[in-house]
């Protein structure tokens, strides 16, 4: 069985359906309310577990009801919570989400305990990690913690995959420690300072990251699919045509599925196809972790 390590945030998602997003200062009466397990780290961990991997998840919760529900949810997915830590002084992470009729969303995160997942927490966890080749992380935990992970990955020859979401600038020294970076269009544009809207933008963006030392670049382009580039290959893989109900966590399902495919030894095109299929299923369902498909659904 493939083993992957996911390091990142855990949130509880408070979701309201709405016909359209409110303007600043406007109050709208929306539709149904949902409470879902979320957080980019936990979503990616659950997506990976549902693809059939053994997942070690490193995260931090508050000592509260949402934290308890999060831990129980992860355990139901077969994910060990041995390295899901607690900060009794902080609340568990929360995300306020609105989802419109096209399945698009807006998200505001209150990180709470996610913000105190520190480099020393990771250092303390490292000796107890099972044998692993791949580590997957995002940017909903402190950047110092990601920096520490990147140095560890380089020193120990581990493949670090960074999904740079939510977008923020990265330390220059981090780029050549990354096996793979997976920005969406907004994140790619913020990191490079270049437009990422048109087909001929994608190779230039990927080249920018590779010039900085990133080994492979995979741009996720929403309903337009993905663009991949490394030193020997490039692939432009379209998304599957589906009716989107809620695109929340499409990127998380994509990343969580992709890391499992890579850990199983799949080639790039095959791995990206698998992740594309998984993400396309997730957008047809409401919720973050709730929307992640099981491996048996990828026919
Ligand atoms: P999110 O922030 O919503 O989790 P993201 O912005 O990180 O997602 P996207 O690029 O929007 O990531 O989506 C990731 C992948 O999911 C896409 O490359 C595509 O394969 C799939 N996907 C996203 N939206 C759709 C859609 N409307 N229809 C089909 N597939 C989609
Ligand atoms: O990527 C989707 C996730 O972003 C949501 O589950 C929310 O918790 C925020 O972290």
C-alpha cells in the first residue's frame, strides 16, 4: 500500500448556498446551510485515504467540539490522528463559505489552532513517520513550518509537493527544494507576477517556476483542466465535462489523489488523469471532504 504524509490545516466549514454573492455592505437571504469537515490539509488527507493510501496526517486542532468532530471524522476515514496535535489556547480552524448557483465559492478562514502548527511540532513528529517518499502540504499553516518541511525534504531526499493555497509569496530558497508545485491560475499569477489566463501563458509560467529550481510544475485551471511541465515532458490535459454543484475542494481532491498515484509509481500523464477524474467527481457533490470520491468510483 502506498504511504503518503500530508501536513496542513483542519477546518470546520460553515456553508451557505446563495443565488449570488453579496456586495460589500449587503445582507442577502441565502438558501440551505451545511456543516462539513474541511481545511485544505484535512481535505487532501481524506482524498488520499479514499484513493487507497495509508495516510499520516500532521495538523493542529483546538480543544473544542469542532476539534473533537474533526478528529472523529479523520479516524472514520482510517487516518491515524496520532500526529493531529492540540492547542488548548486556540479554537479549531473555521471556514465561512458561500456557494452560488454555478457551484463557485467564496471562503474566509479563521485559522485558529492551524496557525500554531510550528516547525518544532514537525521536528518532533519526524522520527515517528513510517517510511514515505512523498509529502504533500499547502499554505494554511505558518510559512516557517513549510520552510522547515522543505529543508527536511531536501536533506532526506523526500519528494515535497506544495499546493500553494491560499496564495502567498514564498521564500526564494524554497523553490529548488520542491519536487512539484501545483498552483491554480490565481496562485500562479500572484507567485510569478505574470498573467495566467491564456493557453500561451501556461508554458511561460511553468518555465518561471522551473528556472527557480522547482522540478515539476502542474497548473490547475479549474474547468479548463491542467498544464504540466518538467525537463522532458509537457501535458495539457482537459477537465472532464460535468455539471458543477460545488467546486469547494476540487483542488484538494486533485492534489490528494495525485500524490497517491505518484506514490504508487504511476507516470505523470496517468497520475494526472486519475486526479482529474477524482476532482471532476468532487465538483458534482456538495462539501469538501464529503465530496471526495473513493477509488472504486474511478471507473
Ligand atoms: P479549490 O480552491 O476550489 O479547491 P483550486 O482553485 O485549487 O480549487 P482548480 O484549478 O479550480 O483548483 O481545480 C482543480 C482541478 O479540479 C482542475 O484541474 C480540474 O481537473 C478539476 N475541476 C475544477 N473545476 C471543475 C469543473 N467545473 N468541472 C470539471 N472539473 C473541474
Ligand atoms: O480548499 C477548500 C478548503 O479551503 C475548505 O474546506 C476550507 O476549509 C478552506 O480551507
